[in-house]
C-alpha cells in the first residue's frame, strides 16, 4: 500500500526523470546536454570570476590551494549544483548552476565575510529553501507583482554590467568597493588609464557575440568569442605571460583544476553566524524567485507543469551540496534552460548530461583554460546583463499606471544602490500599500433608497458618489438601508463608523446589506462590533442582509452572530425588509 505525506508538510520527491525515457529520448537529451555544456563552460568561469573579489581569491589560494581559483569555483557550482537541480527538481527541463543574478549579492557577502562566510550563508540559504519547499511556499511566487520582478532584474543587470567594466577595459584597479556608488566613482576615475589591448579584445569579443546572435543564433556565441579571443591574444603575444598587458585566467589565477575537489566542510563561526542570517535570506529569496520564474518559462515552452515545492527542495539541496564542493549559490538558469529546450532536451537527463559534460571538459581542457582573456569573459557577462535587463519590458512598464511606475523605479533604484533584499522588500511593501488603496477605492459603504414613483420628486441619494438604488422595494419609514460593496477589510472599515451621525434622528432599524462583501477581516469585524454597540446606544436595531459564507463563518468564530442575534441575520434583503416592517409595527 502506498503511503502519502500529510498535505502541507512536504512535497513528494517524484522521480520525474523516469517519465518518457527511451533510447531516442536519452540520445536527444545527451545532445541537448552537450549543447548547454558548451554554453555554460565559459559562462560558469566568468560568473566565478565576477563573484569572488581579488583579495578573497588570494586568500583562497593561500588557505585551500592554488588550484582553488574563482573560475574553478564557478565550474564546481555548475557541475554539482546543475546535476542535483536536474535530478531532484520538479521541472523536467530546468538547468541549474551559478547565475548572473547572484553576482552583486555574492560579491558583497564575500567582500565582507570572505569565502567561508559566503559558504555558511549559502549553506543556511539552502536549508531555508528546503524548508520553503517542505512547507509548500512554492506557489507564493505568483504573489510577487510584475513591476517588482522587472525592477529587481533590471537593477541586477546594471550591477552586473558595472562589475565587468574593470576587466572589460583593463583598468588598473586592484580592489573594487562592494558598494555601488563608490564602485562607479572608482571606475570613472580609472577610465583614462584603460589598457588599449585589453579593451580592444573586449570590444572584439562583444562584437563577435552580437554578430553571432544576429547571424547564427543557434551557435553558442560565448564559446566562439572566447576561443577567438584566446587565439588572438596567444598569436600576438598580448597576454602578460609573454610580456603583453592583457590579463588571462592563467596570468591572474594560474589556471583551473581538472577534477572536482574533495568534499570540504565550511568553518562555522558562531560569533559571525547571526550576521549571516540576512545575507542567507537574500540568497534564499533570489534562489526561489529565479528558479521558479525559470520553471514557469520552461512550462510555457514545453507544455509541462512543474512542481514548485519539489523544485525548491532540489534548489536547497543543490546549494547545500555546492558548499561542500567549494561552490557558489546555485539556482535555475533561464538562459540555459531555454537553450536546453531548444536543443531538444525533454527530461531531467538533459540537465544531468550537461553537468557530466562540464566535468569532462574540465578534465580535458583545463590546461587550455589559462589562455582565456578576462576581457572576453567580461564581454560574455555584459551580454548576459543586457539579456536579463528586459529593457523592452522596463520601457513598457514606464507607461503603466503611476502607482506601478513608482513600484518599478523604487525597486530598481534600491536594488542598484543597496541590495536585492531592500529593493524587493520595499517594492513589495509599496505594491501592497497601493493595492490596498485601490481596493479601498472600489470598496465603500453607501446608502440606498426606493426608486420614486412616477410624479414624485427624485431626491439625491445619500451618497452622491454612489448612484445605487433599491429597485421595486419599498423602504418603510424609520428604516435606513446601506450597502457595503467589496471586501470589508482594514482599509475601508473606518468608513462605517460615522454613518449614524449624519441622521438628525436615529432610525428605528438600520439594514446593512452585505451581498457584495466576499471577505471580512479582523478590523472589519471590529468595526461591525463597534457599529452594533452604537446602534444599540441610539435605540436602533441592526439587521444584516445578504451575508455570504465567509463573513458568516468569521461572525461565528468571534461570536458576533450571537451579539447581533441570529434572528437579525438574513440571506437576502427581502427577508431583512420584512423583519424591519415587523419591528416598526411592534
């Protein structure tokens, strides 16, 4: 007999990689994995270099070994994280590894706490993401507004582009500040000293990437640009090893290893641990958002539906494992996932093959990696930054309602000048406040009256802004009918308080029509309770008409049904009016 986990506790880690397997699908997935590996090879090295500050890289070389270089760390992450994300994930075609979105966050954490601090933060983030999947937080991604997502992705793109200017132009800066504004100032001051040979290599690589994207988009432009740049620098002896001025992986880092490292346990400093909780939460937040967005894109291209909770668990496991192999934070990569789908990948085996092929490339091509110019890798990341900036979507949102533009720009600016957590946090708070304001505008409390008979004077309704009327219903003298339209929540609860003050003489019966109230919250319940007491103090009987299931359920939970009296709560307005006539006659 099969057993099932209790709902809401943990996702079932289904072996989705088994579905649809055949000899043909395996060969197709292997080819797709090879294609993605070719794309990921230079990208992983570039992401490692961009994520680790020079002083941290020097400390790693001293403490761990000369083979532990930033490009190697990027490759370790792509192999370990990419394999586990594909094998354990809830998406059939998701490809994971280091991503450009993490660069500003990882650089800042490593700059402040060193690699060991980054490793502990990544470990904590992995555990947080696992818990998010276990407690089924995966579906919450749909509650992040589009302007917030666009704002923080554009902000990350700007941060990535700025971080690559030094290597792209060959600026003589030993260490860049982690903060955005001081970094821009340092780069601007060093631009006059840019190395001519280096920026020519960078511009040439960028031109190759742009040309290949337009002419032969199916060919991985990054690997071609890197190979051509390495060939040109070697042929003309431009690298520093031969007396030139162009920095390469070999001249700065010495090269990359040909194998994965032995598992390494990060050193956890209990004194520093509390300071790493906020960075860990930032990594976890971005990991969850980017991986699930990537999975949604993949669903749209393949027609499959991913399991968001299982995907989060896989992302968390991959991040934990990445730490033990001297890696970086890993998540689902949209560009590599799309490339996998376009290359024919249809099962998780494609992503697993991608990781295996990356490892084989490390084993076979490690001696050649030292020839790659850093300017060429910077050009690759500049193109990546442009791709994730979504400039067209950003421009389109600038023509959206002003409230959405405010959310977009606030998220964008704060992501650039501070960090992702503050940018997204403020964006979500602003979006929530503006949403509540809009809901308050469409929710109101207005008076209703009988349509006058022919020949009678048509007086203005009690609320001139609400033209609602009671049609074909006579309201007895001494009875007032008001209607609440929309959710009765804290944003509009205050509008009920002063209604009785507008009458010279309190009515005998006050009917509150709630047929258009789908939901009531605690503040709304409190406002109703206060209104009931005010009615009783003035000798007015309060009747509720057209009460829906959810408000009635909340009434019962807090005992409000007993206070107002079950005989005074009605399913429809006609019954409430009949009860009002009885009270008036009595």
